[in-house]
C-alpha cells in the first residue's frame, strides 16, 4: 500500500531529480517520473466499503509536473478523464486503457506536446475524437479502439507525421476515410474496422508514400466503390481486410497473418500471393492493364 510521507517509496512510483538554478547554487528537486499501478480500485473498494462508491481518476494528477509515464491501465477506474491531465506537458506515455471510463476525450490532451503513446482503448468513451489530438507532434501510437466514439475521423489526424499505429476500430465512427491520412508516411498499422465509415477508400491511402503499411483492416464498415489500384503495389502488407463492406470486388477482400503475428516475412509473401492471384488481377483487368 501507499504509506508514509515520501511518494518515491510507494510501490509503482519511480522518481527522478532535476536541478533548479538559484542565485548562489542549484538545488536538486525530487519529482515523480513514472507511475505504474495495478489493482487500485479493487484495493480501494475493500477499504471504502461504500455501496455507491466509484473509483475516479483524481484531477490532482494534473499537478504532477515532470511526470513522463502514467500507466493506469486495467485498474477498473470509472468516471471521466480529468481535463487537468492536459497540464502535464512532460508526459510521454498515457495508458488509461482497459478501464471503465466514460464521457468525452478531453480536448486538453492535445496540449501534451511530448506525448508519444496515447492508449485510451477498451473503455466506454463517447462523443467525437477531438481534432486537438492532431497537435501532438511526437505521437507514435494512437489507440482509441473498442469505445463508443461517434462522428467523423478528424482531418487533423493527418498532421501526426511520426504516427506508426492508428487504431480506431470497434467504435461508431461514420463519414469518409479522410484523405489526409495519406500524409502519415511512417504508418505501419491502420485499423478502422467495425465502424460505420462510408464512401470510397481514398486512392492516396495506398500511394507510394504509404508503402510501409503492413497491417490494414477496413472490414465491417459501409465502404463503397472499387479498391484503389495502388493496393497492388504495397510490398509490406502482411494483413489486409476489407470484407463486410459494399465494395464490388470478388474474391474475398482479405489476406490474413496465417503464419502468426510475428512471422512478418512469411505473412508478407502470403499476402502478396493472395493479392496478385485474386483481387489485384481483377483490379488490373478493370483498369485495362496487365498484371
């Protein structure tokens, strides 16, 4: 348990030191650098023993200046995400996934200018994805899957130039896939399946700058129109799925990672074989060119 006056001695808390310049000398100040906790709400409920008690995230988290890593996933937290978390401008990783959080994603998270990983997946979050998330210049991973998010995918997400993984699957998102996502030239995984996305897949999404994509899942939406011909030039694809849409292409629109998640080279070869002998032959034929 968290006992004593020194939080740096508490389980799951890591502290660091920073020098504060003074008139005569520099003073070393201890600050909380990392928090990683498990079983918080279960432990607190045993202490509280109240019938209608909820385990909320405290707004005071926003006062932890210097905090770089906040791992509170899988603790059973309820309530909303405190807007004050957006004040921690040193934060690099924010893991609030696999809780029972509800309400909207705060716009203030767009102020976390040092953030590299944002995991809010597997909660009960609702409302629209804040366009302010496009203001995170160092973001590598954005995981918002398995919530109750609605509205359109913001065009502003196309400004996340270093993004490697974008997972918005398992929500209630609608509207078209923004063509701005084709600016994410470091993207390896694009997972938009199990939503209500409409319209045609943008041609630029499978253009030359996006050749590093290895996992693309657009399945179980309301997408229409032909698949972009650029799909057949994607050399790194190890998983592709567009089944469960209204796309006029046969055979089935997928190649799965049948050799396991970590057998990248084998999965790539399998995917290329499936694409070239199946849907790509049809696409080239429709375009009046030879495979």
